[in-house]
């Protein structure tokens, strides 16, 4: 039985969607999560109980207002119901009943978090509203952020009042002035059972919500395929592209906050980890694992004994704070693309001479040219370059590689440019396979996900999430270089819109 969004719930969703989202930085999350007490975990629960409904409400509103009838597709409606159901569960989650003396301790001895900087991956005009100091409540305002002098006794806005008495935008306290208390000051406090029980119940609720949203990426992809089939269209418009960028970036943020909170509450302490953040992520180890996984998938897909070689040039002692899962995802997707390009250019059994029929090109020395992964540390960024000799991409086609649902996976490579198979845009066979996988309950983590045309655009979002970026330079007839820029300063806030 599907979830039904009632009229009162719609009102509440639009009310929460009128508040700005509060972006966080990697640095802030690391400082907060170091040696947390049950009290600081309770403060984290309070923040998420407020922040997540706002983010979910923004996405429900977006899914409702999609252009060109996309919001009416069955898969899109299903995702909208998931978000609305999670929103309702969080809004109605009972508040903790804590003795007054512990409440005072909880909100005393607070230390400010370091400020964050605007995410460089977004144009200044797209930066979050909270970049402007005038958009913040004063420190004397209610810490809940959602309450102001314009609300009635029940926490609802009075009719005709916008929430701040000065324009249509509502205000919230910035991250650096909340969500943090001194762990050392609270370590000796013996917290009552109510705090432990609340943290446990809230964590369970978040685990349930996270599992509900596992198939979101593939389900939204199915909705776009349904729309393309109904409208007999091969392309998606720039407005849909912008929506998907905004939606998936928000989803990365929501899952990061939930995953971090669950890890802090359930995992045993580790000297190198704060939740799911590794404070000393070892680039060499992460890249080596991604290379091994990508080569295995290549061998399985093409039935090869040995995939093309990948050379890794990376200092073994290079570490920096990051989320290993994000970086692993980026590297795996890009390496998969490079391996496929090389195999489709030279064939599964490379030859030093031109194979009969001219379907593949001759391989130098009868061997696959190696794919090179070079990792370099700079003052601001750690840059990873992945270079292949898979034939490259025509210059006119480069912009398309960032478009969702754009793929050549279903088209056999018929020319010498293995990484470009003739300019096909999302064949119907891929759509059929995608929708069939959805019916079988496939989730976002099924590998490989080739065929949806999501690898590059999603990888770029993951890179941009903490202030990095991803660029592609191609030399048609030779190969492609992809540059991953990772912000080593960890001070960029989420690029929420």
C-alpha cells in the first residue's frame, strides 16, 4: 500500500520548504564527532531532527514542480512519497524528555565551530542564501532555528506572517554557532537513561529511512526513462538536467548526514575515523582497491582473462581527511570508463597488427597501453589524473558526457574510437533493462551501473560536494584525461540549492 500525502501534510511540507537548508563542512563534522558523549550525540539528533525535514521538504517540493509532466511519472511519484513519508516520520518523532538539570548542562560550555567557506564548485549567484550574514538569526534568537516571534504557541506560523517579519525568507542560525559542545566538558557527566534511549531510537529511525531511500537514484532514472518513452524523446532538457543535479547533490548530503550520525552512534571508536569520515584517508590504498574492483568488473563483462593494466603513481604516505566511500565511487566509475574505452578500441585480445576486418586498431607491441593514475598533492587540492589511450571523444560530444541518461553502453563499438561509439543517445534497450532492474529491487549500489549514463555526472557531484571538482579533456583519436580535484582544506560547505 502506497503512502498518501494528506492536505495537512502538504501544508507542513511547504512550510518547512520555506526555510533555508543549513550546509555543513567536512571540517565541522570532524571536529564535532571527535570523542562525542551521549550529550553531544543528543545535540546532533536535535540538529538532524530539524535539518533533515527541511531538506526532505525541499525535495518533495521540487519533485512536485518538475517541468514537462515529469512529476506525473509513476516512478517520480513513488520517490516523492518516500520523501514525504520520511519527512512525516521525522517531524512526528517524539522529543526527548530530559531532566531540567541535564538540559542546562547540554547547552552550556558550548564551543563555536570554525566557519565554512562557500563551495567553489558553484557560481557565486548560486551560493546558498546563508552566505549572507544578514540571513542569520542573532545569537539571542531561539536555538531551534524554526521558531521566531511570529509563531503562535503551537509552533505554527500565524496567517499572513512570513516567519521573520521582514520579507518572505525565514531565518536560521548558521552551523558555526550551533551543533557543537565541548566534548571534554561533558565527558564526566553521567547522562540519564532517557538520553541513551532517545539516541538509540532516533538512530534506528534514521537506519529505516536510509534503507527506504536506497533505490532512489535508479527509481528517479526509471522516472526519466518513463517520461522519455511517453514523449518519444531521446534527450532531456536543461531544466530537467538542473533538477537532477540539485536533487542528487541534496541526496548525497542527506545520506552523508544520516550515515555519519548512524556511524557515531553504532561503530566502535577508531583512531583514524570520525563516523564515516577517515581523518587520514590513504590515497594509495583507496586507489589500489578501486583499480582492482574496476579491472575485475571489466574482466567479468568482457569475459577476459586479464583486463588492461593500470599504473598507479601515488605517494604511499599521502593522507588527508575525506569520506573514503565517496572517493572510491568516483575512482571506480572513471576507471571503468577508461577500461571499457581501451578494450573497445583494441579488442579483448590486442594484436600488434591490424585485425581482420578493421574493427579494432593495432596495439603497440601487441599489448594494451596502460591506463595511468597519477596523484599529486598541492597546497589547496589533491589532484588525481586518470589517462587512457582509448580513442578519445569528439570535441562536439564532450558536453554530452555530463548529461544524465546519456550513454553508449548499448551500442557496439564499430569504429576506432572505443570510448565513443558513434554518438548514440540512450537506446531503448538500456531503458528496458533499467526498468526491469527496478522491478527486481535493484539499488544504487549495484555494480556495474553502466547503461544508465549516470557515472560521470554523479562522480562530478561527489567531487563537488566537499569543494572539489571533476574535469575531462579528450584528444579524439588518442585518448582521454580526467582530472579529479579534491579540496584538502576541508572547509568548503555543502553546495545546497
